[in-house]
């Protein structure tokens, strides 16, 4: 069953709102086993909306729409599809009553235009709206099914779960399931990663394999199609094992496990504490670590040491080292790591110094040069990175790298 | 000029990511006077992508695409349009060199598949990518213009501003302008703000007035339509003055001026330095401050003082105060502010302590209780907040509030 999602609304064409409805519907429909192959957006214009629906009726079995069911003159979605199918509209008594009740219960005066929402195409199914006034509408023809849902996300989502899911199940039966698992990697570029598993990608079938770059991480998405979740998981397991054998050291987590969550879990598991001396990341690593509930168990504290004075005063970096090697150097990163560790009395200390740009660079020290050092019982390690991009990107990549080095440091303990 | 935005990528059809690129492009193209009338999304499938492009070529003058320019086998956007237009692809030497340099500069091994990104359709214009490896591509025919942009938002946005805007101006001239100005407010809720200017909203014409809630801020967007930017700005000026007379103290900046930028500018202007002792915000305030280039001029340093031990060791909070009032208290926030100020030798010290949740609450100290104190020559001030929402929301709201209190503190100096 091929699905097209059609969003209507001039505010989408103007870029005034981001279309989150389509992502919600696409995700849920895929999970239910439907193939969402097209997504379209069109404004509240009768001619162009007719064009878009005619195209959709040809290439999709099911069309799910959002928006344009409201009370105003601009809300024309159901009039347009009724027109295409040659159906009239009538005042649907139960919907009229529901709209009356909605206003009465809120003690708001109902205006006449609200009754436009109770106008229903002949022969349509009506889906009740528990969170608002516009009912949903299902139009069936010999070839197509059109499902009209309201635009406000919470009304749309509630109606989808309460009415559309049971409707689809009853009308089309189970479509099997599509189950996805994401392997999150860091430390290997997209193209290098692809090269490691290019043979698997080329002969992929079920599950499918997709690579996605996500703010410094590369995600490998495995998607299996089967008659049950368990069966789909089994399909994925086979490919996952092969991938892990090849590039397991770069995979830090799955699905929605953020790097800071994984690192936090490892620290907790080994009863280790950590502290940071951050220069170019300016507190970003500590902020990400503390995004995780319970992080106070392993983060002792951190210092944002922007100036040389603070590097020496708070984390005891020797003035001579600063003078000899400069603030952005391997030696200072290591002194910051050692200094943080002893100052905060943590098991591991991490020092980060670099040039986030756009200013501060010199010929031998370009924007994006970042040193990350780790100090602990296993000794001192220091890594040099050369990141590109604007300031925020360099900060974010540096934070990712620091968290990943910490992960690898703990792994070897 | 009619524009269609085409997004490619299976991850969009699966609903794994929300399509924010389309909103960005739609907004900018509308501002430049282009009519975005259609938006389409299709997966990385040759047949269906060809269908979608053929439809777009018929109904739009300009097609702007995002995604599918990467190095992998799934990246086929430019091959598909080159195929439709009957053009071959060749290895574009400058792009090849740029990709080589990109990897050399980062000291990463470049793999063979990266050169796919340097393959350019015959007769195409090439748009350089300053933030990544995939160049943009412009294909011109007698009737249409196709502009291919990369998928990662920061690469796409940078390329749009640096190359596409001048290209459109040069090729098509001015389209008349839609000019928007955003007044950014903080400290007043959306409905209270609306009440202050409801009469203006009700009788709006040109410019239009829209209120938008944006992560703790309320934005007032004024949009004027005119034949020149100057004319549109004049229209906006009139309404802006009335709004500023009524709620000026809540407006901290305009357009893309983030709170941290405005505060940084104020600190710089008054030659003041600042330091933070962050508990519940975990480094987020410092990270935001350091997002601004040149922030080293006014941020001396910060400490993330999660534990009581660090609160007393690094910013000298008296153990007795911690014991008597508890770590989340007005008294401790004030001691942290004073301690940070003297420890870091800054003009202003700021202490933030609170309960970000979900754990750590007690009956009299609920999740979301946050104290923010400021210490400086003007004396000590402390504010109590009660935020709601999940951990990340409470952190973010606390950071907003801290920056806004700092703004107000500087204003009175």
C-alpha cells in the first residue's frame, strides 16, 4: 500500500512553521507497514490543491492530509477533494452537536463560521475530534482512500491514534511491521565507514542499510520488514553482528542513546568520577554531561578556563608551559587535564583547548585546531584534531570528540 | 517566478527527521519575493525521483533541492536531474581539489567514493561548499532553473546565503521585496504580551504582526511588503515604535540577535567582565556566552559546581551556609555569585543553583526551583524562579533567565 502525505497551508509555503506533522505521520505509517513514498505541500489555493490531489490519486493508494479543515474561508481541503470526486457536502448533525457542545462547555460564543467544520462530503466516514472542533474525514473510492486530518499537531496525533490506526487495521488488515534499529557511530567519517561495509550496502535487501550523518555522528540505520517485530529484529540481528565485527569500536550506542548518556552509564558502572577544564568548548561538554539525570554521581565539577590567568589559577597550569607552548598546545591540554583531576579530586580529568574561531588563529595554529587530553590512573593521553566549520560546529565537534575519547579511555580501564 | 522545493532522502519518508530545510528555504525565498507554491519530498529512488522532478519542471520555474549530493551510493539527486536533461557528468577539477584539500587539512584519509561529489553535470554552475565537501549545482534550461543544495542544514544555509542569493539576484533581478523584522522579547508570557498589543494585531495590514514562541522567548514578527527594502522598513518602523513604547523593556534584540550576543555586546560596551558559578545549568550559560566570537574579552571563567565540595572549594561557599539553607537556596546562590566574582576577579559574578530534575526534589523544594544571584558594584541581587518541564527545558529556561537578569543588571549600571 503506497501512501502520500499531503500537507496544506500557506504558512508552510511561507516557511513560517516547520512541518512536524508529516514526520509524525510518516514514522507511524511506516511502523504500521505502509510505504510512504511521497510527501507534498500545497497552499490554500483551489486550482493548485486540485493539481496536487490529482497527482497523488494517480501514484498513491492512500492519501493522508493535514490542515485546511478549520472554520475560515481559507480552509478548503475537503471541498477540493469532494469536488474532484464529484460529491456534495451536507451538514452532519452529530458533528454540529459536538461543535455546539465544545463551545458551550468552554462558555465561548460560537460564531457562525464554525459550522463550516460540520459540513461533510456525501458518503464520507467521520472521525471524531476529541481535542478540537474539526472532525476528520475518510473518503473511499474504488481505487483510493483519502484521509483528512486537522492541522494542529495535538488534534492530528490524537485522531490518528484513536481513529485512523483502527480504521486502517479494519480496512486493510495487518501490513506486517517495519522495524528500525540505529547503530550510532563516532570517530570514523561517512565515506570511510561506507567503505568498511560497502559490500553489505550493495547487496542489502531485508533489512535495508542506510548511512546518515548527524551532527558529528554517523548513524547506520537497519530497517527490517516482517510479519512481527520479533521476526524483523531477528533479520536485523544478523546484519548487526557482521557490522559490529568490522567496526564495533566505533559504535557507541543504539537508537536514541546519546553519547553523553552512554559515557555516563559507563562512568557509573565503573564507579568513576570525572572533571573537565574546558577552554574552546566553553562549558559545552559539561552542559551535555549534565543533560543526563543523575550526572551529579560522576561529574565532580568543571572549570571554563578561557583566559591564561584562570588556566593557571584554577587548574594550576604552569605559566612557563603557557609561555613556551602557547595556550593551544598539547602540553597545555595535558596540564589542564592533570590540573582538573587534582583540583576536583576526580578519577579522570579532561583538558580541552583549541581555536573555535573565527579569530585567534595564526599560521601554524589554524581555526579548528583542538587538543583534548585525558588524565587518570591509566596515564595521560592527548589527541590533536583539526575541525572545520563555523564556531558552533567546531565547539560541537570538539565536545563530541572529548566525550568519545572519554568513552575509549574508560573502555581500556 | 514560481518555486518548488524538493527534498530528497529516505529518512524524511520514514519520518526519522523533521524537514527543517524546507522551512528555511521557503522563508528566505519568500523574503526575496519568490512564490514558493509547492514542496515535495521523495526518497532516494531513481524512478520516483524522476517522476517528482518531471512534475516540478512542468509547474515551477525554479526548483530548489536539498539532499542527495553526498558520497554514498544512495546519493543520486544530480544524476537523476542530469539524466532528465540529457546531460553527462564529468570530474570537476576545482571541486576535486577542494575535496582533496578538505581531507588533507583535517589529516583524514580520503576514500575513493568522495570523488563522486566532484562529478558535475555538463554545463552546470558549481557553488562552492565552505562547510563540507559536496558542492552545490545550478542547472539552467530554456524554461527552468534547478538548484541542488546539500542536505546538512548548516552547509545548505551557508551555501544559500553565500551563493544562491547573489545568483538569483544576478539572474532574475529584484522580485520586489517582503521584508521581516523580528523583535525578540523575554520576561513576558505570550498571552500577556498579546494583550498589550491586541489592538495592533487586530487591525494589522501591511506590515503584518505575528507572535511566535521560541524556546523561552516570544518573538514579534513584523512583515512588510513593498517595492524596496527601504520602503518595507519604513512601514515596519511605524508599528515597531508603537510596540516599543508599550513593552520596550522586554525587547532585548532584533532578528537573529541571540540573548548571549546582546549581553556580550553590553559587557564589551561597558568594559565589564563576568564569571559564573553554575550548578543546575551545568555549564550551559557559559557555553552560550562562549558561542559568541570574542567572548574571551568579557568571560573570565566559570566553574560548574555540581557538588557541595566544589561549591566550597572553588567558589568558597561557606559550609555553614550550605548546611543551614541547603544547596538550593537564595543564600547559596548569593554566596556562589560573590565567590565566583572574587575567585575569577570579574566585575560581575553570577551564581545559579536549582533542581533540574527529575530527581532531587523535596516537598518545599520542587523540581524547577532555581535561584539566580548576581554580585557586582551595584550590590547583590537574587531571583527565585519556578520553571516547569523536563530537565533540558528547565536548564534552558534557567540559562535564559540568567542571561536576562545579567542584561537588566548591566542596564542599571
